[in-house]
C-alpha cells in the first residue's frame, strides 16, 4: 500500500527502518513521541493533494506539519501519515504592493529575512522558528499586534487543499466563508498550500528593549505597567515576562520581571517619550535598550525553545489587572526558582481590538491582556512539576478570564497525559466550545461539515463536524 504512496508523490517518503525515519518523525515538543507509518516530505504543492487523497482512500489518520513548532505536537501521529511541508518554504515579496507570498513550510525567520531587506514586516509571532502556517491559522499574536493586528488580519488570500484533494482559493471575494474560517479556525478545513499577506513599513532598526525588575519591585512595577498601558498609541507593543533567565542572558539565576517593548514607528525619539512615564514610575533595576534589527528582535527568545524541549502550555484572556490579579500573578512568579517555565502577559487592543468581533474566527477581540503560561524543560523527571505549575497558574486565573482560548498557546488537552490525542467526539466538542465560544463554534461546525465531513483533518484543536 505504501509503495503506491511513494509513486504518487515527488517528495521523499520515510518509512520505519529507513535511516532518516527517526529524525523525520520528530516534532519540536519532546513529550510527543509518535510512530507514523510514513512521513512524506512534500517537494511541490502538488504533493499535498496526493497525500490527502491517499490518506483518505487508505483510511489512515493524517497529520499535517508546517514548521513543526506547535506545542500540542499535532504534526505527527501513531500509525498514520505525516504530511511534512517543511521543504516548501519559499517566500517572495512585492515591495511596491507590499504583498508577501509564503509557502506553508516557511517559518517566521524565512518571512522576516525576505521582508526586512525592503524595510517591511508581516505581523507574525515572537519566536522566529515558528511555522507561519500554524501560527496564522490560529491567529498570530506578536510584536506588531497593536500596530497592525493579528497575522490573520493581514492575510489577503490563501489556497486551501480540501479533504477531497482539490484546491480552493479563499479570500474576501472568493469562498469568503472558508476565508473567514481559516482565520482563527486552525487547520480544520484543509491544508493551506499558499499564503498571501500584506506587509507594513518598519524601521530597519527598532526602538525596542527590556526593562528589568527584581522581585521586590514586581507589585509596583506591574501596577505601573497596567496604568501605562491604558492610553498607549498603537505603535507601542509591550509584553511582560516572568522567568528565570537563561545563563546566556547574564541576568542571574533568580526570577525576574521583564517589560519588553517594541516601537513600530520610524521616530525613535517619539518612542522614547512614550516609554519614559513607565521608566519614571518605577525605576528598573536594569535595562537593555538599544537599536535592534527586526530579525534580531524576532529571534531574541529562540534559545529558550530548542528543538526537543518538553513542553506544556495554557493561556487565557483577561481585562482586569487590579490588586487581586497582580497579587495572583506575582505570587506564582515568585515560585519559579528554576529554569523551564515562564509566563507572558501580552498587552492587546490597538488595531487588534478594532477588528469587528465576527470578522474572523479568532476567539475574542475584547481582551485587554492575554496570558500565556508555558513550560519548556529538558528533563522528563521534571514533567509532573512543570505541568503542575502551568496548570496551577491557569487555574488561579480562571476567575478573571474573559473568554476564549488562543490555540497557538495551547498544549494538547485530552483525557490523559499531555500530548494524548485519543479523545472522544463529545470531549472534542466541549474543548472546541471552550476555545471559540458557542456562536463561533456553530459557524465553524457548519464549515467543517461542508469541507471535511469525515473529519480527516482532526489532528489539531479539533472542530468535530457533528
């Protein structure tokens, strides 16, 4: 049977026992250890439809892998087919129209390298190794969210290979309902073989950096940060991080609060004026503020997440940051006396918040802040403790949550240990309702019934067709 698959595709097919099979089957999250019957590394977009058709005909589960960086580990599967798009990573830029075409295996680093030479940028994520496909289909929160919106807000069109093996062009004009669904609904409706984005002007060197606060200043600094965010211009993006920094950062081995910021405007002096009230409110213990190339800024956190890291993440949106919320966050931050967990608080609003709630399938536009709690450790002996910390902080924040879950900041939630995929349909539907809410889930379910009634594309944060 697998010989027929080999004949259908132009790309390499890795089978158990092949020299490169072990490497081919691995995904970024080292907690996910699955053994597919074949891994197909697509050589052309045509291979995508061929693999989709084969998996459907053979009745085999299909996992789709773009950059392979997803924390949930959905890019592999036991006893099924993995469609690996990593070799399809070409990016082209038309600087006159500011349009960017990206293949589905491209990473943030690939897109940034292509756009930065034109002093342009597509709003993407915060770790350069992340695959553009999964990031975009989930929404795309990053350093340009307030200035220009989510990745999906800058997606102009996409080509989608559906469960039938054919390709549909999705845009505001063609197949608009499918276009709505892929902007936040994940890979539930097909495999995107091409993305077209709108890029935005960005200075060659950013005014960006981090203000660093020791534990004795956390309460005051976090409250001051909250007040500072109330009236910021869209061009200022800020993310607060609590972590024990890695040795290479030379910031010690105790937990710190970092206020990261990036000014998307050309006037550095104006960016400095915007930052100054925060710096003056609570003087940082240290700061790293210097002209920074966009590509360097986008890759600054990469070393936290080496391939093979064991990982488990949870997230929530919230609007309040009063004394009760701040105390909850600070207490949990102080527990981190180890390297291997952290949490970020993304300041939302701006362009992101002005997109109408029903314009895309992204869970919510009302959030003022988004919390990402993430573990990224190396030793399996730490699994229980690290997972417990992530779950504990997420549980503490549940009373303040405002609804919606960002799938790109979400590990595999299932009836079993992290990474387990064998979940019954009723559980999948309950999980989907938690992510998208009942109204959007109803619309997404109708799309699922139309484009993938057999749920071929189920190895994801799944929307069951029934």
